[in-house]
C-alpha cells in the first residue's frame, strides 16, 4: 500500500548503535541538542517514510511522539515558549490544525500574517527541534467555530458542506492552493519539518463517500504536498470513506489494544498511529469542567510506547479560543473560550503534574539519540486589584442604519460573520398573546417598547415570548447573539440569527428591520463612552460596554475575573479575549502579558445582562470549574423534565455486553414524534444506566436527521459530579455519555431517556452505542431494555 511518500533518500549513515546509547546516558537531561537524525537540525534534509511496520526517519524506525498545539489558540508572542514546553514534555513532533476560516475570513481574502502566520509557527517548531504533522482541513472540528469551515460558504442556501458539491470542493481547492503556497516548501521533502499532512478530519463520522476524500487528497497534491497523506477516524468509522491511498490513523481516548486491533482491519501492515489521544476534554458553557483520568492516560500512553506505536496527544497544550473562535457541540452546547482541556501544558503554558509524569514516562522510551530539554523559564504572572469602571457605552444607542426585509434575514445574508443582530418589527395593538419564532440561533433577549420581556434559548429550544396586552402598536426588538457555529456533524450548516416564520398568535409577523452589531474592531473603535453606568434597569439601554483603565507596573500574564459580570465579550487593548458567561464553569479569562503594557491598559467588557458598577480584577490563577446554573437567565428550563412516552413498548430486548454499537430494527415501522429508551438492568449489575450515543433510524435503517432533536425527558442525569448530561446521548460523539445520577441520590432502574424528534417521523428502529472504554471503566452499559415510540408524553409523577 503506497501512501504517495515521495521522499528522496539522502546520503547519510546512522552512527553505530552502542555509541548512541553511551552518549544518551551521558546527555539525557542535559538539554544539549544532539546532532541526530531524530533531533531536527534546521538545515539538514531527511528522508521520512512509512515502512512495513514502522515510520522510518532516514531508514531508521521512528516513533512519532506527537502533541497537538494550535497556533491560532496561542498568542503569536508565545509560540516559541509553548513549542519549547512541548519539547520539554518529551514530544518530538507537534500536530497543528489550520483553520480555514482563520486563513480565509472572507471569500478570496487570505490572511497568512500575525496570528495566522502558520509558516512561521512551523519554522519555529523546526528551530525548536520538533517535526510537524499538519492538519489543514478543509474541516477540522476542534471545538472551533464551524469546525474551521468559513461561514461565508453558508451564503449559498443549499450548499452541502463536506461533500462533492462543486461550490464546496471549488473553494476547498482554492484554499489548498494557498496553503501549498505557504507551506509546501516546509515539508521534510524540501528540508522542512512537515512529515505528514492530514486530509479532512474524522470524515467517517459524517459520510462514506471515498470519492469526496479522493477530491480532498487530490487538492492537497495539486496544492504541492508530496509527503505522506493520511486520514484520521475514531474506532467505529474507520471504514467510512476509506481509501487505500490515504494512510489511516485511529483516534481514541482509551483502550489502545482494542483500537489498534480495529485499525489492523483496514491497515494489515504498516506503523500503528493514534491520531488523537485525549488527556482531558473540552468544556461547554453550563456543564462541569472536564478533568481527565491521569492514571489511565499514562497507562495507555505506556501501552502505546511499549508497542512502539506512534500517537498524538490531543491536546498537549489547549490554549485559548480567543475572539469569536469557539464553536459549539451538537445539538447545541457552545464551547467555552478557555481550551485548557486539562492538557499536560496548561492554558497559560504552565507545567502541571500531568506534564512531569508524561515527561518522566517519555524519558524511558526515547528514540536513539533523542534527548528531553529542561522546560523553558515560566512566564511572569501578575494580579491587579479590583478596578471600578471608567466609562460606559450602551450597545443599543446610536445604532447604524437597519436593513429591511419581509422575513428576518440570517447573519450570513446580512454578510455578518459573528456578534449580534438586533431584529425589530411592530406589533399591532391588542390582547396578550404568545410570539413564537421557528428558531433563534443562538440566544435572544426580547424587548417591547424598550422594556425587556424575556429570553430565547437554542439550547432548550425555547423560542417563544409572552407579550402583554397593548393599547397601541408596540415596537418589538429581539437582540440575537451568535454563540459559535456548531463544529460537528451535519449541524455545521449552522446559519445564525432569528429564523422565521415568526408567528404572533396566528399571524406571521412581516416587515422586519435588522441592525448589525458585529463587535468587530470597527464597531469597538466607534463606541462613544459616557460616564460609568450608575444603576441598571431591565431595559434596552442597559446592555453595553464597560470600560476599565488599569494601571500595570510590570507586564505579566493574568486572569481577569468575570464572575461578577453577566454574559458577553471582553477586550484588552483592542485584543478580543473572547466570550464569558457567569454560569461557568469558566469564570476567569486568560490575558496574555504580551497584550498588556506597563502603565495604562484599557479593558472593555460588554455585558448583555448588565450589572453596573462592577469592578474588574486580575487574578494570578484561573477559575475554570465553577458552575452557577442558578444565574442562567436564558434557560427557561433549569433541569430536564422526567417525561416519558405514553404507551406500550415497541421493542423489548437484551443488549450484549461490551462496547460495540447495537442496531435494533422494529418488527414494523411506526409513526411517532417521540422515542424513548428504557433500561431495566445493566451488565455490571449496578443501578446505573449510561448511553454514549443514541440515534433513531427510519424505515430504510438510515439514521434520521437529528438537527431538530432535543431531550424531552430523562429520569435522571449526572451534571455535577461529571458532565454526563442527557444531551450527550444525542450529540453524535461517542467519547462522552449520558450517565444516570450518581452524586447524592442514586436512583436505580428503570432509567429512561426520551427524545423529541421535533416532528412526527417514520421510525424503523434505533442505534445504541454503549459507553466506551474498558470493561472496568464503562459502568452502566444497558442489558435489558425496552424501547417506546409515540406521539404523547406523560409525566411519571402524575398518574
Ligand atoms: C474529535 C476531533 C477533534 C476534537 C476532538 C474533541 O476527535 O477530531 O478535532 O474535536 O474530537 O476535542
């Protein structure tokens, strides 16, 4: 099997083995760089190959000990420090995504400088003795806005992203041409650090079209890439879209033996590589902070090292999703701006316990001649005292001209990538009534004649507002915030804004005005600050920008404490630090010292929920694990109801033990809007139930489109001891799961989860994926079950 490795051989003999070992013993922790084929002298040309059972560097077996670091998530000024940290962790390679939407923020406008200067990042990696595995996309996922895909593609109403849709492929080919222009010369074949390039990302989760993967592969080749091209997938989708000319790697968070056994089914010979090995996980607003299981992480890493398997730690260093770059997990769980990921190298680039344990482990499995340098000096950290606001600029004052249209226009149609849009229309005089939108992507605040009347929330699919009786026509305004386009599944077709029809009583409201509030540099630059806001009142003049002038003696990293504020976005000296939300778990935001200066520094905090007079402080430590659900003003429903499907089961059965996905077909298809899976027992004999993924299939046995799905009911869910809420069962990710409650109360079977499909469908069956991981870890795998399908819901509490 040839993975287009076009590497040329260089006349370079490897020194006798014994000499290396002697030297190694002497120099292991000295940090002095050793001239070896595996350490990366800047100028030398090397030969990298995919051998019969190992990667080969200059003909020698080479284990890739890789870790993921996203240049886009690290201030450019800190790239070298983070790369030195990666080296000191014991890595010999960094893996880097490119995010298309950061390189081509507007159609045909490419940016390769500043934070987007990926070529410089690769050169720095090489200078620091690291190889590079490149993942240019076009799709990345990565909890990044729209998975890295550019929002402007969604201007085409019917575009099919990640398919052979010529509009998609055409744009991707153009993008890869530019990527090649920037990076082809940095391939190992041209003396650079880039060893391999990934085509797409976990495409198997999204489709099975090998020709599409072929198009992506060809676009990379035409872009100038001549190193091995590879494709990554989780264990369960390795065959989807498989091509023998794309080297397969497998992504997993546990159980390397099982995963590699699966990989061998599509890769009988060749080096084994884990493309993503998870030390932690990402956070979403409103769910508990994720901490990885360090013991298992180290055990599994050692297993791979013993097997001489290659791997990439996802994330070695998470960093921060600054600005409007965080995406959202599906169905809709917006990602936090902190991407600490409980990674070995913390968000601020600090060593951690996991860092040192990983380093010690790697030191015992180095390639001949490899050394591990000391970690670089830690960057200075500072704090600053609580500082009162110096000024205020209302968000909804001095508004720019509005765009008019019969129906509400989405952000993409307004040519607006991120931020806010104010939707306005007039409501006739009349009795109290309910207003209902088709959808609000993603959060909305409703005002009637300037008075705040309620919230709209995509997470709970609460799209209605109650309007009081009106003597005369009234002005309705809905301020809609885009909270990051979904980065996974079909849901990446995620157009933002208020989606019509918007019905008021029986009438559809027509004649809308849209005011763009993009929160970009131009918007911020045009703000007119007045005196600080004295007191708040719940009206449209309260959401706004609070300015803070902070004197700083010595430059240093700090963490601003946003917990006293409500919800919005923060900037420092013009840098957009990202979104904050007091529901947590993240309560502070990382502020790079490189973006501060001795003397006066200007912070601007937009607060949509307005808590006037609040002071801003800088802390020396982050707060990433404080949930405050009681503060969630947008969430109409604070915890999921226990609703069940009324009726008799359409199916009873027993799931086999183990983690294999189970497909169940009903005796005959049923028409229903609600589906419920009920556990009567678990394989571990305990009282819990867990589900990694649940999808419902049609009469053709294919999964139904889940875009409208919500969880209509669940008997219980664990949302404090760990982020194991019921929504995890329908987000399409098998690396997280729903767990019935275990902290505090521990209700026993039956446990149930009820899915609202959003409309009546023809159901042919369902697909249940048990909790993944080894037998010991995977509590709650369901044994005896019943499945229900129906059009009515009942609350078990009520008879
Ligand atoms: C997947 C993706 C990554 C990232 C992880 C979760 O495996 O490939 O980009 O989204 O999940 O962090």
